C-alpha cells in the first residue's frame, strides 16, 4: 500500500476533531508541536490503496497573515501547510456556516495543494433548512466535496474513497474570481496567494460563493448561477 500524509484543517468547531477520531480510532499519538506547548495529534488509518498518516492541525479561520499578532494556532497551521509535509489536505467545512468556512477553503486551494472538502454537519444544516448542491460546489471549487455527519460516522467510507481517487493538482486555475490586479498574470504559488492575502476582497468573494450555493428554499442551484455570482466579483 502507498503511504500518504494528510493534513486535517478547518475552522474551530467544524467537527474536525470528531472526524479525526472517527478515522483513526485508538491509533493516535499525542505530543506537542516543535518549540511550543500546543498539542499535536497524529493518527493512522487505512484506505483500500493507502496507509494514511493523519495530522490534526489547530483550528484556524484563515491563513492570511503571519505576524506577532497572529494566533499561535494559525501560525502553526500555516507553517505546516507551506512546509510541503502533507501530500493532501482534508478541509473540514461546517455546512451550516459556509460563508465563514469557505474563506479558508479558497486560500487552501490557491496554494495549489491537493485538497478534499469534507462538508460536515449536514444534519445541522438540514435542520436549518439549508440545501447545498454538492455537485455544483465541487465543480466550482475544482476538488472533491464529500458530505459528512462525523458524529454519526456518515460519509466516512465515501471520504476514504475520495482519498484513493485524489489528483496531484486541485487548484483554482479555471476560476476568474480573484481581484483583477492579482489574476492578470498567473504566478506560482504561494506568490499569487500572498498577493491575494494583501487584498480584503477575499472575504467578500467567499460570501458571494456561499450565497450562490446555499439557500433556505428547495435545492435548485445550477453551476451557471454560481458562475454569475463569481464573475461579478
């Protein structure tokens, strides 16, 4: 079996730790990140084709800044991602708070690291009468989106299947949603990502994407509608 290192990242309270426990069970090792007292959790599990080492990254809302004022959790998550130690990222997204969660998702995809979106807490979203077009979201992000309810172990096998099928590159190369000053010329990651981080427009773009794919009305969301929202960014 092939060995694979996966970073598990998401906003605080997105169900990330619950998913980590569902995947790894008792096969966990707890320590500290180098030089700090922040807990580092690492676990192992197997898919059909891979032996996976799963690293549970600290919860963070964004990767936009690295400074003395940035939270230690955010610094650790950002440094790990930029280190290249992970072959793949699983971004745990709270389906009931897409507007906030997609901000981090867009930043991760801009870095050009293979990514799977684990759309968690769908049961809570359903109680709030939020309907999400999974296929449309996956098409617009350009990466797999796996619906989950981690507290009930729903979607775990589908997530493992997505891991086995992941592609080497899952970037936003086909999108045209970034500020024009950042996308006139495609520049290598993370240079382009750093340019985008200087712009405050990213939050608004995530908001537009969220409005296009989620609604309290019955689910009838088409990719064309999403494209219209994004093209007017």
